[in-house]
C-alpha cells in the first residue's frame, strides 16, 4: 500500500472496464467467472441438436409418405403412411423429451451460475481497496449484482433455450437444403450470411447502447434511493421539488437511452424481414419453376413432388430460427450488457494481501511508525510537492512520527488539517504517495489481511449498525458461530467490562432490542456504545478512534468515556479527537495543521506553550463555557439536571418507535 516510490501508488480507478472486450476474451471470461455454464457444454449442445433434429424429421417423413405411398398408391400405401407417421411421432416425442431436459438443465445451471456470480461479486466487493470503493456509487454495485443479472435470467426464461434449439435446427435445415439442391441452397445461404454480417454490425451498436441503458438505470436507482433514504432531510429542508426534479431527470435519461436503442433494433428487424421474405419467395418460385421446367436450369433440379414439399418445409424450419434471432437481438444484447457489468466486479483487482508474501503482525500492542509520508486523494501521484499531486491536493506532507506499543495518542487539529487522512493511512483506507508506513515494524502493504483484520480495528464517527438486535450487532465482530454459548458468554463479559449493563437495562427488550435500519432507533451516542462493544469483542491490538466521541449527547457521554477508558487499556490507541476532553485523557497529543505535525507532546505541556494546541484548547474552553450559559429550551421547562430528563426522553422515543 505504501511505498518509497511516489509513482508506485496511484489512486485506483473505478471498476474494471470490459466495454471493448469481445470474442475469445469474452468467452474466456465466461468460462472463468461462470464455469457452471460452460461445464458439460457438450451434453447441452447434444440435447439442443437432438431437439432441433427431432423437428427436422417432419419434412423427411412427409417426403417419404408422398413419394412412396400417397402419390403412387399401391396395396402397401397405408403401411407406408403409418410408418412415416410413426417415425415422425417418435422423433417429435424424442425432441420434446430432449427439449424438456435441456430446459431444466439450462435453467438450473443458469440460476446456479448467477447465484454463484452474485456471491463471488459480494466477496470481491469486500476485497476491493477502500480507495477504489470510495469512487463507486453503492447503488451501482447493487444494480450490477441484482437487476443487471436479472436481465440474464429474463433472457434465458423468455427464449434463451428456444434460441439454442432453433440455432441447431437452423444448421441442420441448411445442411439438408444443400443436400436436396445446392443450386437453391447457395442463394439462400448467401442471403442469410449477408443478414448475419449486417446483424453483427448492428449488434455492436445495440450492445453499446444497451450498456448505456444499464448504466443509466443504475444511476436512476441511486437517485431514487437517495430520495427515499433521505426523506427526513428532504422534508425538513423543503427540497422536495429539487429531489423530484433530480429523479425526473434520471428517469428521463433512462427513457432517452431506451429510445436510442430502438433505431438500430428496428433497422435490424426491417432488414431481417426483407431477407427472410426474399429467402422464402425465392425457394417457392425457383423451386417450383426448376422442378417443373428442367430446361430453365441445365441440368434441372430433378426433384420429386415429395422432395419439393420437403424442401419448402425445410425452408420454413430454416427461416423461423433466423426470424427468432432477429427479433431477440434486443434481449440478447440486454442480457450480455447486464452480464458484462456484473463480471466487471469480478475483473476488478483484489486488494487482499495473502499468500506467501503476507506477513503476520507481532504479538501484543502494535507500534506505529511513519517516515516521510505524503498522502493525497488525487488520481495521479507524479511529483509530491507542497501543493498538489495530479488533481488532488496533498492531505499530508512529510509526516514522520513513532507511536510506542500500548501508547494512547490523540490527534487534534482543525477541519482539513489531515487528522482523518492520518487515520485512513493506518487502516489501509488510503495509500501513501511517498514514504513508509510501518505497523509493528512491517510495511503496512505486507501485512496479511487476516492478521490485519484480527489485530486492528477502527471505530468511525458514524458507525454502521445492521438492522438487527443489539446483541447481533455486537457479535458481528465474532469469528465463528454467533449463536454458540461461548459467543453469548463473551458478549455478557464485554457488556459488563464496558459498564453497559445499566444502559441496556433501560431498553425495551434489553440486549435483544432491535436497532432499526443503520441503528436509526438509537441515538448517536448509543450507536457509538454498540460499536465500542463490538470492537472490544474483536480485542484488537491497535485501535483507531476516528472522532468516535463527537456528536455524543451529554446523557450518553459519561457511558462512552467509561467504555473508552476500559477499551483502551493494554492496546495501542489512536484517537482522532474533535473534543479536547478526549485529548486530555491521552498519553500524548499530535497536533496537525495543513497536513503536517506541528506539535507533539503531553496535554499539560502543550496547553501552557504558545502554539496551535493552546489556541485550539482556548477556543474549545470558551465555546464550552458559552454553551453552558445558554439555557436549552427543554431545560427551561424542567427542574433539576437537564441530562436526567433527556435520557428518559430518548428511551421513551425508542419505545414509541417499537410500538409502531
């Protein structure tokens, strides 16, 4: 992740782009990403051949019945006709059985392959680097693994198997037409070949336009999703009209993209109808003419009446698949575009560090060392000067610092000073443009993912909670079965060690209280308590608190601070501090300003020394004193301590939410 070479760690692009991938490369991707579709391909093609051949038997039985019985009656005519009908019926039954087997086989394999593709896609998303992930809209990833793959299912269910059988039928019919009359087959095959060449050209255009459709559908889902999840903000700010306008615009863009695909699709359909009409008309007129008048073409076709009828029927079996291919071009390209967007997720490089080159962190609290580190959020990393790298301003400049194992270090500074960037470097959410980042003496890029995940934890300012119970959210940090008795014992131990039992006792269902989507039914401080308990269960040796105490209500602040005091014991802790009370509790303070560390020391020393920390601390003290003298509207209506009244209000709100 970090390197001494400035140009070695460019910010990654978004997902892999496979828009220009075709032919063998696309087939290779199909085999590697969805092997279940291609395994046993020989049997699948054999079933398609049998199903197609079974249909083709009908013209042959008609010819046999006409030429050997109906047109030349004799005592055994009835037996001839019965034999022909029996063979035709048997072939039809065999074709139906093969077609049914083929349908079940393709449906099951397709759904299993798509299910595996979705699972692999989710796994790869978890392996994508944080830098790359931050550049991709979440709705786009969801769309790629859901609605985009649904187009493949729709295609298979609505005609994919039929198209496969008809393709086999078309090939068999073309061979038989050539056997009956190569003179008639040449113009027919030439017209079909010309149509396929034109369709291939149109297919490329349609494919590009369907890709645009899928991209705009993804963007529309993102806009509509934000309009729904952000409904509280939209209503409170009165921006409904703006939100609806954005949704309307995204919907219109999808409609415009859909309309844009109609021109080549209609062109393809029109050309297909012309070609098919030509083939049918030519066979009927030329076949009858040459069969009746052998002098029109020397030598004549010399076709019997039965052969001519069979030939006309074979043309029907040849034309129908061609017509189906023409009409299904849109569905084919939509499915290909959806599948291509899904496999772009799998084609995106993994950022997982594993294998022989992965190194284990040393046991115990982890030391942190940075040497001449520069970092930015730009796409390029050419020359890291004091101003910019590519299109991104430097967020950190020439940072060199060491943090001892077990030390608690607070990082303070104004907004934009580089505090959060420092935290992202240590948690591999950002790569250094220059310099070295060492954890336990090991370059951070060489630390194996398994070791990194088990030994390092981060608690963000706004932690994510699953729509589950408090217990389930805390146990999310357990490696193993969260329903095992050992997991529950560990949960109880963590709750008691962090002093959370009294708070949990106030909840409607205790530790089994559901928290709602993203923890919406808990206050910010309560969500933080759950996140801290979850982190404690992981038992990391390096803990990064990214402004974990900011935005916490006073009623919960005491509990959060108590939990933090218990959590930071015996491990290296780095607190990105928004509130000076957090900095005061640390062993040492790093003061950031404009991407550099400008002060480094203990609170007692820095607060009495002129500099950025003393200034920040003075502003914080003034702000705190001023806030204490401003009465809160609720405090004016209550007696006693305000914190005592706010906490029951929070509990009451939670109970009301549960009752609704």
